[in-house]
C-alpha cells in the first residue's frame, strides 16, 4: 500500500544546530507540504512543492528550507534551530489541487533545548 | 486572507450523545471544505469533504453540509462513541492546493 513516512519520529536537539526532518511518500504525488502543529494554532504551512525542483514558502517559512530532488522526498531543514521551533511537524502529499485530499505522515516531534 | 474558525474545546460528552462542532470560514472564490481527525499520537486523516455549495460529506456516522450562505461547515454526529475521542480540524482548500486549518477542537467521550 502507498504511504507517507517521516523520520525521525522524535528528535531532541540544541539551539543553533542544523536539523533535517525526512519525508518520503510512495503515492507518486506531485504536491508535498510541510506543516507545524502548535497548541492553539492548528496546523500552519511552512513550505510546499508542486513538483521536482519546485519549492514555495508558506505562512511560517522563516528559519526553514526545503529541496525537492525527486518525486518521493521533501526534506525539511532547520538551518539553525531555535527554541521557538519546538513543535510537531507533519508532512503531507496530494495528487492535484483544489479538490484533492492531502495524505499526512505520522509526524515528527522536535524539541529544541 | 482566507481563514477558518472552529468552536473552542475541549468538548466532553457522554457516550451516545449528539455532537456538533461549529466551523465557519472566510474565503474568496469557491473553496473545498474538509474535516480531518487526529487520534492520539497519530497524524491527520481525512474524515469527510465537500467540494461545492450544498454538498454533504459523510463518513463513519459523521456529516457536514457546505453552506455557502452562512459560510459554515459544521460537523455533526447523532450518537458518539468513546472511540470518537480525538482532535477534529476543519480546513479549506482554495488556492493551489494549500490547506488552511482551524485551531482544532478536542473531543472527549466518556463511557
């Protein structure tokens, strides 16, 4: 069965370190998204991609970057981790635009000390 | 810009009670509307969706009707179970496939 996976599931790091969160999907979807989930804010969009070599900034992109070198993967990098980036991160993918369902990964809980 | 507002939680109900979680939205154009559910420790999964005005989405006993005149998409279930305890998110998809979420409503169902 097709799926979307994230790794690691839990990560503790220190302020100032670079961190990369992995996202891999086997749906063969063109669209991929990264969200962060914080209490009281729901999910907020960080970055998204419509295809290989395409990346776009979302609502809360400062301090984050992504790259898309193939269809299956969209890694999220925190260039210099800050305590404000402690959150749960979700990756999602979808086949097409407006009407289509997004499929979510299980999430990565990141703690920045 | 586009936005989604949900009723605040937590909502605590007894088993077999009726559930309504209110959701209203602000959007230009004609968004698609979604309810996602998040069980403890898991990612989000689609519960139901509606893509145009007056459409009714339904799944697992839950229903929601796309009301353009009141810009609402309220989630309803006639008889909740303990297994329905989760966080419920209303969302819209209007521009380029990006989802805009409400803040989530936690539901706790007691036996």
